[in-house]
C-alpha cells in the first residue's frame, strides 16, 4: 500500500497545489515544499520496512484491470533505495526553487503542477514490478517533464523542449515494440517471471535479443545514451537549475532502471546483450566527456558530464552481464549475482546514487550563479565565486567526488567499475562470454575508461578554477563580483548545495558504501573483500587524475584558451541532430518512400503491403496532428490559461506577449511540429512492420 501512496499522492498534490495557486502564490510554493518533504518521510519509512524484510504487505501491490495486465508495484533494497533518492532530490530542489524563483512570477503554477506530477511518475517507475508498469509511468513522465525544458519559452528553450519530447516519443514507440516482442515470446512482462518464461518458451535467441535492443534504445532515450543523447546537452542549459538537477540526477536514472532491470532479469545469460550495452556505454562515456571538455557553458558542461557518467553506469551493467555469463550463473536478478559480477553491480548501483547526489549539488550551485548574475558563459561568470567560501567548498567537494579522488564517493564506485573491467580481462578465454580474442577489446575499453575519468577531472577542474580562482578579464566586472560577497545565497541554497556536498565524504567511507551496496543488491557484506585503498585500486585512480591534470594544463590552457579567454572550438557541424536525424527524416526518407511507390505493379505482395503501411501511417499521423492541436487548445484554455492581474488599475498579463514576440517565439514550433509528426509516423511504421512480420512470416 505504501508504494501506491508514494506514486499517486503526488498527482493529487499537484492538482491541489494548482488550485491553491489561484488564491495564493506563497501558499502554492509552501505547499509544494511541505509535500515533497512528506514524500521524503514516506520513502524513508519504505526503506525501513524493506530493511525488516520483504514479506510486509505494505511493500507490494497489484492493481488489476489497468491496460489488461494490471499494474504491479514491488519493493526491495534497490527499488526502495532509489525511491528514497528520488524523494531526496525532489525535496531539496523544491526547497531551492523558493530561492531560485524568488524574482520570477511567470509560469510557476504550471511548473509546480508538473514537478509534482513527474515525482509521482518517477516513483512509479522506480517501484514497478513489471515492464508494463515501468512503461506506463515512463511515458507519463516523458510528457510531464517536457514542460521543465521549455519553461522559459524562449526560442532556444522551445527548440530544446521539442527535441526532448520528440526523442521521448520515438523512444517510447521503440520501447513498446520491444515489449510486444518480449510478451509474444514469454507471455509475461513481470520481472520476477521473465527469465524462466523466456527460457521455457522456446523463442529464438534472435527474437529475444531484438526485443532487448528495442528496450535498450527506448530506455536509452531518457538515459541520455549515445546515439539518442541529442536532447541532453540542449535541454539543461535552458531549463531552470532545479529542473536541471532533476533531469540529470533522477530522470536519466529512469532510463537506466529499465536497462538494468532488463539486463539482470531477462538477459542475464545473453553475452550479446552484455556486449551491446558495454559498447554503447563506452561510446557514451567518452563522447560525453569530450563534449564537456570543449564546452564553455557552465550548465552545458554539467549536462555533458551527466551523459559521460551515464556511460560509466552502462559500462557497469554491461560488465555485470558479461561476468555473470562468464561465471556460468543460471539465476536472474540481484540474487543470481556473485563474484566479480556482484562487484560490477555494486559499482553500478553506487555510481547511480553518487551521480544523483553530485548533480543535485552541482546544478544547484550553478543555479546560485545564474540567479545572481543571469549568465552561464564561462568568460562572463569567470571570477564570480572568488571569496564565496561556502559555495567554493561545496563545489570543490563536487569536483573531487565526481573526479574519483580517493576517500570521496565517486572514487569508490568508479574503482569498482574499473576492477570489473580488469577482472573481465583476467578471465578472458576461460568462458564463452569473454573469449581470448575479446581481451583486446576490454583492454581498449579499460583505457577509454581511464581517459574518460581523466577528462572528468579536467573539465571539473576547469569549472572550479574559472569560477572560484581566476579573475575576470574585465576589471570593472570583477570588482562588481567581489563586492557581491554577502547575501548571494539564502537558506535554501545552503541546504541544497552545502549540506548535500557533505554526503560526498560520507558516501566515500567503506562502511557506508558497503552497507548501501549490500542493501541495494540483497547480498550481505557484498564488498567485504574489496580493499579501496590497495595499491591496485589507487593506481587506476591516480592514472585518471594524472591524465586529467595533463589535459587541463596542455589541452585546456593551451588549446581551448587564447589570451585568457575560453574558446568554443567544438565544430557546430558535428551536432548529431542537425547532421543526421533531421536530414534523415526530412530529406532521405521521402526519397525512400518514393522508391517504395516505384515498385512495379506486378509485384503482387510488396506493392500493396508497402502502400498499405504508408497509407495507414499517414492516416495515423494526420490523426495525431488533429489530436495534438486539440490538446494544445484545451491546455491553453485550462492549465496554461494566461493569468491577468491588476497593477494600479492597469491589466497586466504575464504570459501574453506582443504579436511580434509571439511570432518570434513560436515560429520554431511550426518546423519542429512537422518533425514530431514525422517521428511519430516513422515509429508507427516500425510497429506496423513488426506486426506484419509476424502475420506474414511467423
């Protein structure tokens, strides 16, 4: 019953908060803060009950007659832990929002409404007991969190928001296709039943792997995984900083949750699935680090950093599956892990928690900068943090934490992941999962891992030195910054930034992370034999830190800076969205469709089949267009209805803009909306293709 309260109460609270907002803006803000802290208390109770044992009736619930299969809610160490992490993130960011939005009055009714809705949906994913429940709440939060990205309603925010939404839509369609394949093969989508059901079904390994790949892509869209990461570097800089902390710290973990649970519950014995996750994780890890290294925008750097850290986590999931296959384990779930596979999983879940806490602190710290000087460009904010000792100390703890410095939280989780890779290299040739020929690939991945860790330290060092050590090149501006040493951060900022930064020290202690890993995986003393300060463990961290120091001194200072100014040297033409996705969908696919219609009429099978699919897809796209327009009109007249106030007898509207400003702000939607419809059309065509395949071939 308690999981249901954690999930559905935020939806009711969101509606109540919106009603309260009509009478009192202050009441709206206070209600949102109080409720998120109540949610935190309930999550803490859930963790306590999970510690007492899994038989408590408060820890699970089945809701029948929903989407025919019903909804399934379950609680164990991992689920309850991330329910608590989710509540912590919401409680602290909502408290910080009081300070961050102190001088902003536009769109806050909408903001808090969807913040609370997204809290409920996120809890729904984290406490889901089957893939259909995960999918339902995954799709809900894709829509509710979209409003965070476009909150400011600037041209950049609208473009980033719609990119985020379109990636989420196409990801949801591909994910749904994977669930259809998996359900067709196994007859169930319950996590606890899938492994045995798939093995006893007689379904081909190719079908199961195809379903797994679709699930990876679908969940990877939210996780920020390459190659569907394009929304992440664009969304964070334009979203409010509290929302950025949630997008980075929690919503990316929603995608990770789906990939992780699919990996250990369904594909635990599939080495091919493990290699796919490992390779995608490695590319994501390195690409995110390189993008962050080149970035000259504070929040974009942190966003690209999130992409890289997600790559570290995916690498851990991939190694967990490979090492599990290597050991010959025939069990699924956390209970089936042992040896090096268990060590890899401990590193994975610990890095998930560490990254969430780190991004809570760092994005709120960036929010403190934004709300004081309304700038994100490194050349403009340079030197602002000099003499602001509390913020400097908190940010420094974030740098050493995420950089993997020994005795801090990021070191423990990254070292476990590194040890998992070296264990895979050592075991190469002893089993089918990791062959002798694959040891070279793992050796290359190990060096990519160390280099990516070095890049992490380098770009975080760049941010710290830029904001807190260097002086601005404009002496007058620096003098203004120095004079703002008091009152730059209120109580909410101190709690969200400084208090959470202390966790980076606590979570870096072995007794703490051993207890956390044991609880999350269900293995007592899971890391009892792990020696974090042994020479082999420290050596890997020191190599990464040395690489990072060299990158900062040689590459950042000499290549990415000129006459004391940070340069944006990343080629704009390498933007994957503009380079590949838009041309693919707007220019190349129409040519393919033309080729389809040019199939000779005497082909009695392919001609009508392809024409039928395209006709059905175009009909669905038209229906989506009309339905979406109707939904937008409905929302603008209800939830998004502009609010008019009186000021000295004169009517003022906080949403209405002059006609030329409306045209300028909403013009990008026209092009983006057609892009969205095309994505929906392609997604539906893929689903039709799968259905037709089973009708005709199977």
